[in-house]
C-alpha cells in the first residue's frame, strides 16, 4: 500500500476572534516582510490573478481556491468586514523557495549564500558568464535546485580551493566545470564538512572541445585545416562530435590517438561507447573505420576481414579527413 498523504482543505473557511465565520472579510497577500502586494491566482498555471484582497463569502467567510507562486515567500493578512486586521502570518512558503540571483554582468562568485530547508532553489539571470565554486549555508541532506535562465552561462567548478572544503562542489563524473546554458542542476548537501554533491543536471548546450591527434604520443609538424569538436553532457552520458582535417600529418610515427574528450569513458566495452565515423584521404584502409575510448582518449581503428586493427601514422596522409560522433557513459 502506498503511503498516505495529508488532504489539503478543499474549501477554506475563516473566523473572527470570537470563533464566528468572518462574513464579508478578506485576505490580503504581500511579499514576505514587505507591504508590497502580491496576488494569489485562480489557477495552478498562475495565469489569472485574484482580486487582492481576496473577498470571503457573505455569509460563511469562505475563500475561493487560491494558488500561490511556489518560488515566492508571502505575508498573509486576514481582514474583517471593516478592513481591520484579524491576524497576520509572515514568511509563508511552499518549502521550495527560489530567491532570484541577478548577475547581469557575470563574473566570479566563489561562495554563494543559499537558503536552508529540505528543498531550496536559486535562479540565475546573468547576461554574461558566471563562475561559482561553492555554496555557503544549507543543511545536511538538503536539495538545492539551480536554474540558469539568463543568456550567460553558469559554470560550476568542482573541488575548487577558492571555497572552504565544507562548501565545495563535488562532481563524481568529471573534474571539468558543469556548465549550465539555460539549463538546470540539482545538488545535495553532504554531512557537516562534506560540501555539495552534484546528483543530476541538464547542461542544455553544446560546448566546444579540442580534439588533438598524435602518433606515438607526439605531433611534430602536424597542421590542420579543421580541428574542432562539440559535446553535451546529459546525466552521465556524453554526446560528442569532432572533425579533424589535416593539411600536414607531420613527422611523428606510431599509434594514432585522439585526445581531449571532456571526460573519460566508464570502460571500452561496446555498450558503454558507440561511434559513427566518416573518413577520407586514408592509406591502406579498405573497410569501415571504428574506435574505442581508453580513459579520455579515442583510439581509431579500421575493420579487416578478421577484426579491427589500430590506425597509425602510416594510415594517414596530408589530406586525411575524419568526422565522428561518439556516445559514451562517463566514468
């Protein structure tokens, strides 16, 4: 049997200080701690605002259905029929507060103060890139939801000593920054002194990476016409593409390796990384190209009648052109 839930009141009825229905009374809504009116709504989509104050029925003192913005904190004031205050309740929230952090110029914020609670949220509206290395505050086990809504990116750097150890960010997948481009991320605060752990995110943008070809670990005299790649990280899966077009392969010799992937594969097992290749201008390659990932390196191969063989400098020319897409689970 699933767990029970508390049934919210279908119809709210309000009373005066004598316990009688507050006929003709009303409810005034403000932003928490202020005298700034902020309306309740007639629908869950927050499209149709109610009158503010919200009139209660006469007779009965009953309120209509009221929906509030879960990202705000409110002050509720109950008024009688003459407009006098019956009671005031301040700092009312749904438990999911989303204070807005507006960073129109971007820049560096090593330590951002965050609200405490079982769940809290922060929204970023920066118009240029913003860098964060840690969060101050919160409580053990707390979930922190981040939303990047601005046109600038939010870069979250893990294990960065600009923040105290107990405020640093931890990414179990990669040491590279988590980059949000109008995306979102969820962190959970560890035990006291253990910082914040990234548990889910959507990067929501293709970001550049630079693939680099070497032969035997070197690239003497190698030049490119095109050397570019892009990747997006969703959960623990990286989707990456790249193109390498040589104008000169140089003088280095040995096994071919393409380095620069933004994270390492969990293994080289075929179910953990998949490639699609297009190649032209190769020597001694008569069948399809293939590859596997070792750590964060791509090892290009060619199919033969008996299996695959690694590519080396002998298979490349001064006009080799390699286009690939890879999908892999990160370690």
